[in-house]
């Protein structure tokens, strides 16, 4: 969604009441009368094409450039987070495989528990694969 706050638009202040001031009996030529009838439309067209459109285009370009910069920044952040996750994952795998010779093919677990694991056969700690992480709360 593009949100655009257009500032400082030149107001259209041209007087477009060109016909009403003419008298009931034309005192001008047919060519002058046609020009008078067409003047309001020409004034509005000139304002739209020469003032309004260029201002709106400038604001759209400015907004697109700003959003592009934001998107680029977000993409960089995502790339950095992915790199960090890959580093952590690689580190965990290195710790796991280098610390356990016999359990290399056993996937370590992440456990949240209220009790501390031990190696006693009645405690869950004895069943955890090597390299597991336990968060005690």
C-alpha cells in the first residue's frame, strides 16, 4: 500500500466563469466567442498537465524510492538473521558430533523442564541424546 502525503500543491485559482459576463447580444466575433467558451477547459487542462500531474508524479516517485529503501533494509536484515541461524545451527552440529562419538546419528533434543536432568535411570536425563539442551524453569 502506498501512502502518499502530497504537500504544497499549487491551487487552481483561475476564474472559469468566462461565459456569464458576456452580454445577451454578442459584441465579439465568432472566433473570439469560441475562444471564450474554450478558455475554462484550456485553463483546467493546463493546470492539470503542467502543475498537478508533475507534483503527483514527483510524490509517487519519492514514495516508491522510500519504500524501495525500506524493503532493501528489511531484506538485508532477513539475510543477516538467516546467516546467524546457519552459524548457530552449524555450531550446534559441531558441538554434538565432536562431543559424542557413539551417538552421532542420534538427534539432540531441546527440552523445557521444571527439574534438573540427571543420569539416574529414573530421571529423564539418562534418556536424552548427547548434545541435547535442557532449559530448567
